[in-house]
C-alpha cells in the first residue's frame, strides 16, 4: 500500500482519538465542577440545621429546669458534638470555596501583627506550653486575605498545642527573604509526626491518632486548609518532622 495512505489513516485515527479524549475531558471537568458546587452547597445547607440543634440544646440546658443527670449529660453531648460539627462544616465550606477558585480578599496584611495576636491567643489557650516569637523589627506585610491568613497561623499553632505535651516549646518566626518572599515558620519540640504520615499530612482527614485528635477538637482538615489558603495566595508550605522537632514553613509572595 501507499505509505501516504497509511499516514493518512493513522492521522485520521489519531484525530478521532483526540476528539474522544477532548470530549471525555470536557465531561470530566463538568462533573468535577458539579461536585465542587455540590460540596459547597451541601456544607452551606448543613450550617443552619446544626446551629438550630445546638441552640436548642443550649436552651434546654439553661432554661429547662432541673433535669436528671443522664438527660443533662445527653444535652451536653449534643452541645459539644454540634459545636464540633459547626467547625467541621465551616472548614468543609471554606475548602469547597477554595476548590471552586473563589477569589480571596487582596489587601495589605501585616503578618507580624497577626503573629502577635495568634501567639497571645495560644498563650491563653495553653499556658503550660512555652510560646516564643521571633520577629524582625520592621513589620512584614503581604497582600492577601487577613482573616484566612490568621486562620493559617492559628491552625499551625493549634497543632503545635494539641499534638504535643504541656511544657513543649513552640516558636513562631517570620522572616523577609532578600528576594522579597516572606517566610513564616512554626516549630515545636514535641514528639513529631509519625514518619509514614508526613507525606500525607496535608491531605484531608489525615490523622495519626483519630480518637485522640477528635478528643482534642481536631477535624483532620486543619493542614488541608493551611495548604489550600497558602496556595491560593501563590505560596507554598513544607514540613519537616522528627522526634523533638516539627517545623512547618510557609512561604508567601510579597
Ligand atoms: P487535626 O485536626 O487532626 O489536627 P490536621 O490536618 O491539622 O488535623 O493535622 C493532621 C495530623 O497531622 C494530626 O492529626 C496529627 O497526627 C499530625 N500533626 C499535625 N501537626 C503536628 C505537630 N505539630 N506535631 C505532631 N503531629 C502533628
């Protein structure tokens, strides 16, 4: 046969295949888009009923008159679990919004002030830990979403608190690199993240000890949120961990 015919046939077959791949990709993108919207809608819809259940448990506890100890215990369980659920739903909603590429605020944010606030909150929540700050003399400012960046620091400090024993030293430091990149690090002297877990810590619902983490109020979404928020700012997060030292490094562009 004429090689030109063969080349033509191969070309036509390739074209056909590419067409199918294109179709499949478009369908998949549509599916992912729908899934992202579903996740955002579902978490949004869950907020109100959870808040209502929680409010009723609180009302019954406060104004329900004397109740048997078991009933009180049940109401308190409803209260604490719905509080946890509210946190979970809020975290899921935020992740769904970030997945959907919702734009964040873009305003000048003084990282040094956020760090001071976050450390004083941590100090109040866990006075048994040793909280240290290592800040440059000048304020370090980035362009971004103040509320979300505060959450990044708070989540990292919350982990340094809940996954380490009292007395652990935790240092929050901020640096401005010569290239203009801003670096924020949280380093603790705790037991470290189990080695096999390190590559997965930023995935959703990854936890070393499910029960202990739950009891500590964790949702397993803290680090997923840290990474998603930082990446939405054009930055990145790295972790190094071993016994006696765990360090999270966040880099952010100017
Ligand atoms: P959680 O709500 O469980 O804290 P995260 O996503 O914030 O969820 O963290 C995931 C897991 O990574 C934690 O459950 C814990 O096992 C581990 N981890 C995170 N930070 C630390 C830390 N500073 N020291 C030890 N383990 C940690």
